[in-house]
C-alpha cells in the first residue's frame, strides 16, 4: 500500500503507488511513452477504495522513476518494447499481483496487449484505453484528422516544419495546440497540472516522435492484427468520441477479440478519462463489476 520504490534486477528504481484496499486488483500503465502514473491517481476514489485496489507506476525514464542517460550506449537496451514488457512483468511480481486486471492507456494500451499475448495466464481482465492493434492505421487517421481540422496552408506549414525538424517554431506549437484541444485532451481544465514539463522527452521522441500528430519513432511497424484473437480474457476497449485513434479500427478489434466490449466516452479525446470522468468511470466500474459477477457480455 502507499508509495514504494521498486528495485529492479537491473539496478534501477521505479516509483510505484497503490491506493485502495478492495479485493479487485487493477494495475495501470501510463501513456507516452514517457508519461507518468498521475493520470490514475483518482481511479481508486472513483471506483471505490473498499472495492478496488489500484496500482500504478512510472516506467523507467519517466518523471518519478530513475532516468538513465540515453545518450550512453549501455542504456540503449532500455529503449525497446521488449524491455518495457519485461519491466512490467517484474513490477507485477514485486507487487504480488496475480489474476488481476491490467489497464493500459495509449502506449500503455500497446504494452497491455503485448502483456496479454505473452503473460495472459496472469490476467483476469484487460482494459485497453485509446489504443488500437497497429500503428499504420493510427498514422493514417491522425493525418486525416489534421487535414480535416486545419487549412491546407496550415497543414503544409506543419509538414515543412517537420521536414526541417524546427519543432521550436511558435506557430507550429500553436497549431499542435489546436489539434490537441480537439483530439487529445478536450478539457485541459480537468487535467492535472505541473509547473514544469513532466514528459520523458527522450523516451517519447524515440518511440513516437515530436508530438501525437507525428509518428516517426521506432513504434512504426508495430502490428498485432494477426494475433489479437489470441487474447481470450474479458476485454474492455474504451475510446474517446473524438479520439486520435481510428474508431473504425476499434470496432474491428471488438469483433476480432473473443470477449470484448467497446464503449466510447462522449465528448472525450485521447485523454477521455480526464475529459469526461463521470462517463468513463461508469464504463470501467460496470466492466469490473460484470467480470467479477460472471456477468460479462460482449457488445
């Protein structure tokens, strides 16, 4: 319970936090890569601390955990999907979790799918928040959203900045903010805030790119479309109504998974648990209750 520093076998330490004392065990994986656990801080209170125990942690490189110098060649081994998957399994073991629910948001949702495919025997249920099963369809969708939202001149301007790598350009930042307000966090006033940036930029840039609308990182090519049917635990797919992720793909995932429920959060973007917490936690709470009571149905 509470806050713990987990000592990994590789010598690094991870920040972890567990809230609540219920019999339902939920482990949450933050987005990014390079985000923080803070998006889950209110989950136990919203779901009922006497019913659900929520564990969360900052992945290696993220704000409260150790931050290796990724410029050093010996630390490049930590910038792989395989590393973060093995880290997740070590965290599970250290927290003593088994037959638990795994929830992953965005990048965390990608990691959660990988975990379910390799370590599914440990899971009682899976929650994939705002993440699809491949990167290619995401890339097509974010480019379509940008083209639909901005003028042709603005899109061309952004593409020129991206080609030049001049990401400090003020007008470029303004246009990214316009897109973020539409599709990422639609109600930033409901989000958590810091006086300093908290994203682990080296990790985020390596895997993703400069922002949510530039997919040039090493996650390009990731694709689990052919394997998705192997995830057999009851699965909740939850997306924002205005998500950066293609909802057409989400619907196909719901049909592909043996046991899956797809629910959209109204007026929600990629960060829909913050945009519309009332709707989101109703969805999540109902899912957990249904699985616990052996009443889960797919829809």
